[in-house]
C-alpha cells in the first residue's frame, strides 16, 4: 500500500476512534539562519520536545492534543501535521527543526498554518468531533522579508478569524520579530529571552493537561471553545 494512502487511512481511523474534544495547536516557527546563529532554534527544539514528552505522558492530554508545526524561512513547510499524537511525537523527537533559510517568509508561513487548521477542522467535523478554538503560536526573531502587502493580507485573514472567535493567537519575538508579528495579534507581542522559551512550552503543556482534565471532569467546561463545534 502506498505510504501516503496508508497515512491517510491511519489518520482517518484515529479521527473516528478518538472522541476526545480536541485542543488544536499550530506552532509556526521561523527557520531563517539567524535562528541558528543565535542558538534560538535549539531552545525552540528543546521546548517543543519537552512539550511533546510531557503531553505524551498523560493519557487525557495525549488524546486531546492535536498539533501541527509549520516552519517558514525561504518557504513555508509543514514539518508535523495534525493527527495521531503518538506519530507526531515520534516524528518531532526523531527530526529536530533546522534553521537554514536566508529569507523570512512570515506571511507564507501563517497562510500555510491557517490552511492546515481549516482543513483539519473540516476533517474533525466530518466525523462529528468537537474542538476548542484553535491556537496559532508564531515564533520569530526577525522582520518579514516579504512585501508589506503580503504581510498585511495574511494579517487581515488572521484578524477576520479573531473577530469571529474562530482563532486565538500568541506571537513570540526573540529579536526584531515583534515589528512584523504585531500585525498578527490584538495583544502585545511577547518578547522571549533564551531561558524563557522552554518555560513557555512547559506552560502550553500544563494548559493542555488542565483543559483535557476539566473537559472530562466537567462536561460543560468551555475554555475558549469554538461555538460552532460544541
């Protein structure tokens, strides 16, 4: 059987059999070379690995977490797609993110992330699965190298979803990135120092753990849930 067909079959089986309310997370990560030079990509990899290990160790969190990782440098790329958490965890631990790009195609990365979120939400809806409002987390250390019109167009797409309560965003700057990231959030861009990158991912892990437990213990629990899928 073709590998892609097999992966699609396994994903469909997981979507149908796992009835946990999904916590959709998409990490959009800058992989321009400056992230490697500064050592920040190593911190990001460590943070992501910690998140996956901690979440995988808890059954409820593992069943609820639905994670996608998109990178952007010279181009946008899905390095870890939504689906079974076990498979995502294995892939992330086996293949750390590398930062080698000469460009910072932020808008392209955001659009790619939104495309995957919207596609996966349709997949969940087709099998009757519920999901919280998805989170898009963008991490960057530099200003977008794209034309301003492309950045603003992608930002408009994000803000339309924010206004409709169909998306949450957190933008994390590790350098000059805040100048472009500000377009993608209604909150203040958070500036991360080297030591706090890992702390941030640990916080995300704890939040996933709490939400997954609350959903089981209190069926009416709604943590920024997508009203269209409850």
